[in-house]
C-alpha cells in the first residue's frame, strides 16, 4: 500500500472497502511527515501519538457504521495559526514558542466531530503575514516543484505538504490571498470562502474583517467536501452568518454552458508576467470551449486594492497584536519578527491621531468602492476570472528585503478579501516546471456555483494530475 | 512625504515596541516608501460622499440571548501565564 498522492476520495474509498485501515494510512502519513519533510520543511509539529489515537477512533467508527463521512479516518494537517487544544500552536512566531491552546478552533472541532486525523501543524509566515513563508521564525518551506523557490504564503506549509503528496488535504487561512497564492505556486486547489461562511473562532487573528479559513486539496471535489464540514454558523463568531449550508459536492458536474465569465481589463495590465498571462489566456479559451461566455469587464478601483488592503489589514494587525503583552500567554514584544513589527508600525501610524482620517478612514471608504465594483460586475457576469498570482514562484531571498515589491504580488487576491467574496485557485498550467493558477471569483455565498465552474475546468484539463518529482 | 526618525520612534512607543537604531532607520525608509505609495494611490479617488465599509458580512448588531454558559476553567486560562499568584495573573505595576 502506498497512500502518497491519494486524494481524500481515494483514501475514503479504500477505508470503506477495508483495503487499509485509518491506522495504516496514518502511520504512513506520519512516516512521510518524519522523513520526506526533513528537506521540504512543511511541518512545524508532528502529532504522532494524537494522530494514532484519532485513527483508532476513526477505525472503530468505520467498523460500526454503514455510512461514513468522506473525511473520517483521512489524514490532514492544519496551518499553525489555527488553535488546537493541547497541541503547540505557534503562529510560526517566537512569541508563541511555548503556547498550548486551552481550546480549539471551530474548524478543527468540526473535523474532529467526523473523526478526521491530524498529522501535524504546518508552517506559515509569522502570524500569517507574508507571501512566501520566509517570515516563519522557525524554518523555510521549499516549493516541491523547485526547491530553490518559495512555496508562496502565508499558508506555504499547507500548500507544499499537499503538493508533495504528504497529506491529502490541509487547512489554511486567507486574509489577502494566503490560501490561493500558495495553492497557485504549488499547483494545488485552494479555496477562500465568503466572509462569514466559515467560523473564525480560534483563528489567531490577523485582519478580523478579512480572515477566512479554507481547504487546500488536490482536487476540486475534495475541496467541496472539506468545505461541507468546516463551513456553517457558529455562535462563537459574531461575524459568521446563519445561512443554509448546501451540499457543495452534490452538483459539481453541472455544465457551465451559457455562464458568463468576466475578465477585468485591469487584471492583465502592467506587472503581470507575460508567461503567466499566456497560460491564463489559454485557460480562458478552455472555459470558452466548455460553453462559458467570456466578457470583458472593469473593476475600476483595482489599482487601489493594495493600498486599501495594506492600510486596513495593518491597522487591524496593530490592534490584534497589542494583546501580546506577555501577561496571559506568550513572550515579550521584542520577539516579533521584522514583518510583524513593520505591519504593527504601519497600522499604528495609520490609526494615530492626525493620520487616521487620511489613511485608515480613507481606506475604508475606498474599500466600499472596491466592494461596489464587484457588485456592479456581478450584475453582468456569473464569475470573475484572473490569474491567481501575477508572477511565477520566486527564489528564496528575492523579495524579502523589499516589502513594497512583495506586497504588489497580492494585487489579484486582495480585492476578494476586501469585498468578502469567495474565490478558488486551481492548477492551470506550467512554465517549465513552475505552476500557474487560475482564479475563479464568485459573488457572496455562491461557492456552489464557483465549485461547479472549477470542477468543469479541472475535468477538462490534465494539470491537476501532474505531480512534482 | 518624508518620515523622520523621530516620528518612527513615536509610533514605536505607541505600539509598545522597542526598536534598535538600525531598525528605526530601516523601518523609516521602508514605511516611507509604503506610505507614499498608498497615499498617492488613495488620493486619486474622490470619497466625498462615500460611507466607510467596515464589515462585509452584511450583518448588523448580531445579538444572541443573554444565557450563561460555562467558560474556560481557571486552570486552563492560567496555564500559559509566566507570572501568576494565587490564581491571578501577575502584572507589573501600572500606576506609580
């Protein structure tokens, strides 16, 4: 038995047919995490003992049930900004080096309810601040496609572990692209839900008005299944919304014939790598072949998305990170890394007396215009298409000392967080061995439709089948 | 807009961060670049009649019943504190 690169669905079928037990799959996943991850660096903590206990519970449930959930007994990993009771949670920061959460995030609780098995906690940028995972205070994570390059970020450990076949799926968080951009860099599927769809309870917050947790998987169908389990109203999160939860996996095959796909003219201008653009245009051609209708649209305030994002997010960061005073938990404030300090400084500046109106308040007003842009566009089209990242995965160290350059790479992923709309990144091609992702954005609460479009594209292409050596 | 080292030190004080002189200089130039970029882009947009957008979930005043629920036990709440005394967090004196 070799379970590397098996999807959630394949492991589920194996468990159901008793080809293998959850304990067997778990042991293999643990072994891979111990061995193969030495060079890759995607895990911060491996939870061997706990995983085996969870796998035994899953096996008991499987033995005693006719029907089991797809995720029962299937191994997974969790980004280390999501708190897990009794399991070290560091946010990849020195300030939380010895932090043991006294409670668990709702998304993790939801996975435990269906007897999922956690293999460990995954590396990321410190407090999820970054686009390369280089800001982790502990280690670098390599891109499985080219180990001299970054896996993206901030959920770089989650994306790399899934892309390298160490885990069938992982949870990440996305404040300005932190699920989608690493998914694009590592050629996996990454989904950011509508703001309010998934509980934020237990996510170590970065930007409260922007953060959402979501899955990184090998296939669209797997992403639908994970979303089914983690989504839903939670009384612990006052911004989670009490809305009916559809079965996202049910109608994935529904045709996209006649559906309208908007391509914002602002997304293909200056700053986009011509090789990325070429692959994106080929992907839109494929959508057209499948019966989708391509429409040129405009999101006129796209140019303001980065400034609005960096002021709103940094302001929220500066207040959120004020809690690290070393009294209730954690170390001292000198233990923050450079990017955390930089964002605290930027946020404190834009909230400070004399600058508040010009920076923070102004950015929240322009945020409304960005939100309105999407609402206007969704009157005309069903989806918005774009590349996920304007650039290919870059080399370690290439951008780390130039924050503005690093920030500009988020241009295609931050607008969705500012507007609160869902988006998915999926494998769309390669430049040599370097992956390029296609991003599909839908209107609020339209994850079901968005997953159908993604599934149609995935089934008509082979990119998701290509695996790194 | 030129950001002075003095302003950087003031912001660091507000943020309760102790910065080295090297950090002050590095952040001064990096923040200046980021702030200039942001301010320039934002100033291109007229927002005279625009209301700020603070929450995109569409919810207003999410209320729930005032029902008592068990909280975390005291032991769990204190488990990560480095300084405690008789079941309390121990803090530095705030007032002189």
